[in-house]
C-alpha cells in the first residue's frame, strides 16, 4: 500500500526539527523525556513534582525581572521596592507573583515530599533522590529566608535579625555563623548585599543544578507506581508500533490518538 | 540507557548498631551540658557502634565482581597473529616495563593534578574573600554621644548613635543611658544596649517616652538623638522578654542580662565604647558589681553550665 506523502504543513513544521535532530539528537532526547514510560496507575499526586518545578521556574523568571529594578543598598532598597509596587507599570503584578509564588513553591515542595513519603517512593533504589530532595528543601527554605530581607522593611529587617541570632544559638559554631551571615559582627550594609547575592545567584544556581540531578534520577529510575498498584513498576500502557508517517524526529507523536487500551 | 536494576536491593541487612550509634550521639550531646566525662563516654559509644555498623554494612553488601583475567600473553612461536592484533607482534618488550608507567597514566595524573592546582589557586582566595572579611576588624571604634550636660544626674536618656559612621544609618544603635553621679571623682554612667538577650529584637523602656523634649545633637560623625524617659524596666516586643532597670532578666525567654557598653569622658563629651555581655548585675547604679564577658550574641549563655555550648566567641582577626 503506497503511503501518502506528508502534507506540506507537516513538512514545514518537521523540517527544522529534523535539521536539529540530525545534528544534535536533542529532539530525540526531549521525545525520550516526554514520552518515557510511566506506570499506568499514576495519578494527580504524581504531578506535584512538576508543579514544584513550574513554581521554581516562575520564581526564577519573575526574580530576574525584579532584579532589573531592585537596588540592593541599605539606603535605596526600600524605596526601589516601593517604586516597583506603586509606580512602575505592572510592577505590582510581578512583585506579587514573586512574593506569593515563594510561598506556593515551598508549600508545593512539602506536598510533593509528602506524596513521596506516603507512597513509599523514597525506597530502594530511590533513596539518593530523597537525599537530593532534602537538599532542595533546605535550599528552598534558605531562598525564603534570604528573600525576606530584601524589601528592607521593618518586618523583613527584624525577622532577619532574629533568624540570624537563632543561628547564633547553635552550639560551638553559632557565633561563627552569625558573623558569616551578617558579613560582620553586627547587622550592617554587608548583610543586605550578601543576602542579595545568595538569594539571586548562589542558591538558585545550586537549586537549578540539583533539580537537574533530581530529574536525571527520576528518568533513569522511572517513576514508582503507587503502593496499591497491581502491576510491576514501570509497566506502561501499550502503544501501537510507531508509524513512520510524519516526522522522524517529530514532537508530534504519530498515531497518538489511535492508542489502544488494553 | 538501560537502567541497571538488579532484583535484590543492595541495602545493608537490618542491624541494631545504628541504634547504639544514635544513643552514643545523644550521650555526647548530653555530655556537652553535663560534663566532659560524659562527652568522652558518648564519643566512645559513637565511634564504637559506628565502626560496628560500617563493618556490617560493608560485609553485608556484595562487592563488585573481580575484574576478568587478562588474556594470556602471546608467546614467541605461537600461531601467526591476525593483523588486527598486530601490537602483539611489535618488538618484544618486557610486559612489566610497558605497564609500569604508561604515558596515559602520566597524562591523566598531570591533567588532574594541574587541574586541581589551578582550581585551588582560583577557589581558595575566593572562598577566603567570602569568609574572612566578616571576621576582620569587627571592633567598633567608639562613638561620641555629645556633651555631658545633656545627661542630668539620675535621669535616663534613650540615645541613638552611629556605631560605625562609615556604614551610615544602617549602623544606628540604641542604648539606655543614665548618669549615676560621681564615683571617685569621675562621672559614672550606666549604658545598657537595647538589643534583647533572647534573639536581638529592640527592647523598649517600660514607661513614658518624653518625645517633645527629645534632642538631636550633631557630633563629628553623624547625629545623636536623645529622648528623656523614666522607665521602671525594659521589655521586648518580640517574645515578651522583660528586664529590670539594671538590665537583669526578670521574665521571658532571654538567657542573660542586657549587654552594656563601656564609656569614657573625652573633652567634656561622653563617648560610648566597646559593648560587653553580662550574666547578671549585682547592686545598682554606680555601686553595681558586674562580671564582664566578651560580647556574645543574643541567645548565648555567658555563665552557668550551658556556657560550655559557646566555648569560642567569634574571632576578631
Ligand atoms: C525544587 C524542588 C523539587 C522539584 C522541582 C522536584 C521535582 C520532581 C519531579 C518532577 C519528580 C517526578 C515525579 C513526581 O512528580 O512526583 C520528582 C520525584 C521525586 N522527588 Fe522531587 N522535587 C523537588 C523536591 C523534592 C523533595 C523536597 C523531596 C523529598 C525530600 C523529593 C523527593 C523525590 C523523590 C524520592 C522522587 C521519586 C519519586 C518516584 O519516583 O515516585 N523531591 N521530583
Ligand atoms: S527577642 Fe526579645 S524576647 Fe525574643
């Protein structure tokens, strides 16, 4: 049976994708990532990890945009935040997204962690991913702490003073931690720039790298099925054999709508 | 990319050693409060059980399979070698000599070694710069609170001043100042820091603040403000810490009395000096007897048994 040649539209879409795929294999990689097998009985709780990832990306983007207008200097920080909120076009929206998004991110992290815990998904061979997750949690909370100072209002200032001094009560190392966090013996101008650098460069960078590792392990090990599952982990819904019609590399999965239910 | 998933997990067998290890750590921490003997006992338990645990884990887990035996060397006079294995036909060279120090091992070592060296040269100073300035020159130089006349005998003033003029307004600190009258011919002052000894919130005088009579005094480095007040003690807005008029803790979570400042009189001006920590003040006013400690951070004990938790104050290099 002769195949009909793909339509012009398909070819227009597929040509650049094919071009990239042939030179990098990237499209295949994305395809592998998106269409990898997952257990047939995954449910909404399994989306909490991706939801957390989305929240982090929103934080990264809105944060980078806020940094275009924010001034990390004790004399001007508060003013610049007031300006972002009250004067600049749509500033209130982006700042609001970042501020509320921070809580959303942290709540989602806890929900995701709760799902992993309740499903026993931290067990062999996924222990390492749990450990990476704990690091992500700590770094996420540290983002919350460092970000809270940046508006430089009374709440942020005193909350930070108290938080730094709580660190100071740690046995033996406490006094050293205070100096490290303050950038000196007392709260000073160094504290703000130091928190700013941590908040927007160092910690997000580390989170980004750890998310990469986290997802690598998720893909390598596969997502675990729920504890009540009647099928072995990684057992996916059968797909029809890939048809060659359409792109060799296409992101559009040919025949996806013709999926057979078993 | 085929995930390697053997059927049997490589997890250590169940064992009770971790429990002993945890008990050891608990004893060690308890020892920090009770005494050094207990610390030693805890450390011994921790190390002992830790060792047993590690031994169990290592012995209970199968190690990687031994590397396969290398194929036997081709002897002289053996069957002719195919061209693909021509290296075996190279001029005879002692096996040992080839394996002793091949070039790739040298290059590998050189790359890693040089890489580590260059990495170290870059990272060590950067890390030093991130950490050290926070520990260098942290002693404030002292500040001028203005002429002595502004501090009538027996009265309290809430004074705010710049601790470090170079840092500007962010270094503005608040202290409660009282002129105690003369002691051995020199004026005596009680100067109490408003930094709560719990977690550092700003404590407030308990009593009316006479804001109308507040004064702003221009001194060499910045403005000093003085507000008259007549407190019966000091309280903290954050978690309800309360202090007596001498700064002794009377209620709430603070772990010691309020910090105090040293002072000096220069050219008829009152100068505030180094801050120091106080466990508890005995006596009042100019007759107060005070044991001075290095300035500790809020929440850290300066005396009593819990003081061993803070053996090293932050160094000032
Ligand atoms: C920045 C924060 C985090 C992001 C973006 C993130 C993202 C993800 C994603 C997308 C998955 C795939 C499966 C799913 O969605 O449930 C996943 C799985 C997993 N996560 Fe996270 N995660 C984060 C934090 C954490 C935390 C705090 C923990 C626990 C301490 C954790 C432990 C795990 C484990 C063990 C899995 C494997 C679960 C399975 O295979 O069923 N993650 N993560
Ligand atoms: S900071 Fe003063 S009582 Fe907690």
